[in-house]
């Protein structure tokens, strides 16, 4: 599996995880019981698919999840803005820069 395919899988996994978490969050705060159950059920299904997707690449598990965390952070901020209207503040940007830097080190450092 080439690195571009692995990157695409990790991006897809991050979208699935953030989306699944957002669905569960919506279920926890739903207006009616049927809405809560529907959102929670959809969230559980999406999170299961995420678990399969994130583990498809054959990379070392530690490297895989290290790089994934950086992608997850970026996607989480985008979803937080689009779905919940929350803009990142300076501490989020500063911490995020460290997270993304770590993902880049794990991706491109050749020992």
C-alpha cells in the first residue's frame, strides 16, 4: 500500500471518527428520544467503520496512530467550526501547531 493511499485512508478515518463523535454528541443533546436513539445508533455505526478504516494501513501501529492524531486534530477543528460554529482560539492554534509538527516529524523523518 503506497503512502498516498495510506494518507487517504487516514483522512477518511479522521472524518469518520469526528463525524461519529459529532453524531453521538448530537444524540446526547437531542430533543426527542427517537432523535437521540437515531443519532447514537448512527454514531456507533460510523465509529465502527472508523475503527476498521484506521487499521487498514500496514504501518507500525505507533507511527500510524501518531500521524493519525495530527490529521484527526485538523479535521476536528474543521467539523467543530462547520457543525457547531466554534472557531479555534490562540491556544488551539498553538497546541495544534505542535500536534501537526509531531505528525510531520513521524511521517518524514528517516532514521
